[in-house]
C-alpha cells in the first residue's frame, strides 16, 4: 500500500486540482510566516491571519480527501 507522501507525489504530477491546492497552501504558508515574524499585527492583519488559517485547513482537508479517493481507486 502506498504511503500518503507517495500518493501526494503522484497527485502533484497527475492531478491539476491537487497541484493547485498544494501551491496555494504553500503560498498561504509563506504569507502566514511573514505575519508571524511581525512584532505586532494590525487588526486587518489579525483578520488576514485568521482567514489564512481557515483556508489552509480547508485546503489540507480537500487534499487529504483526494489522497483517500486515489487510494480507493488504486487498491
């Protein structure tokens, strides 16, 4: 049985939705890192941080669902 990481690599090559989600997750992670490096956040930045965290969680859940679907289809 393939590990999640192996399926992730396959999906990154073969599945446009997964690839787009992965790239967005990476972009959001970089922005979140920028925000956490600041000493203080403005109220707008605090809201942005909350929204980024929510979006990242949604993306991660969807990516995992795609991994599960791949596993079901290929076992």
